C-alpha cells in the first residue's frame, strides 16, 4: 500500500495577482484572478474554484509532459491520449 500525498486545503479565499502553487493543494470555493499558478505535475484538486485572467506556469516535469502531448498530437493525427 503506497502513501497518500498530504494535501494543503485552502477554502473560501480570493487571490488577486498572487503567485500560487497547485501541487499538493486542494482549493475549495476559491477565486483566482490575474494570478500566476505554478504546476510541477503533482496531485491537486480544484473544487468549485474559479480562475480568470491567470497564467498556468509549467515547471518540470509538467513542462515535459506538455511537450510530449504537443509532439504526439502533431506527429500522430487520429491518435488519442488516454489516461487511466
């Protein structure tokens, strides 16, 4: 049995022009406006959270995953990306 990740739960907050991290966070009933949201590929949840005019900034390894998806879509027309 593997260890479950520990999540930091953030509930009912409004973030404006802030730098936030998605990895290992659960955002419940939050608002993010004009934020820089960093993601490295770890687990996260967005529950009833609204994001507007923000940037998703991909760090490693999420950047590699994004590049692989883009290459796959370009080089493999008609193929599908499947998650389980």
